[in-house]
C-alpha cells in the first residue's frame, strides 16, 4: 500500500478522481494512463454490441426501457429493431 497523498496539492483532475473512485482507484488510473491524453466516449455502450443486446432483449413492449438503459434514443432503437441500424 502506498502512502496517503496530499489531496490539497493534487492536480484538479486527480482531486476529482479521488472523490469519484477513491485514492486506490486514483492511483490505478494514474499508473495506467499517466502521460496520456484521453477522450471518453459519449456513450457507455458500444453501438454494435448494444444493438445486438437490444435485439436479444426486446420483448415486444420494452423499446423505451431499452433505449433508456443503453443510453440511445428511442428512434435509434426502433431502427435497430427494424433492421435499419
């Protein structure tokens, strides 16, 4: 285990990361990504993989629920279910 960090002296990004994931999580991110520039995708789920799951999980009545769960629009989910996306 590492020594505790002086959170008041951290870069603002790492201060927020400690708040979100704790000090150990911050260290894991720092060790793995230090020096890198990251752009986080807007959607948590991969479009193609989410489309597969939507087709698999659709029960005829849960289109809005699936759209909300996977973070895509109902229009896009309808296109997936119609085979157009």
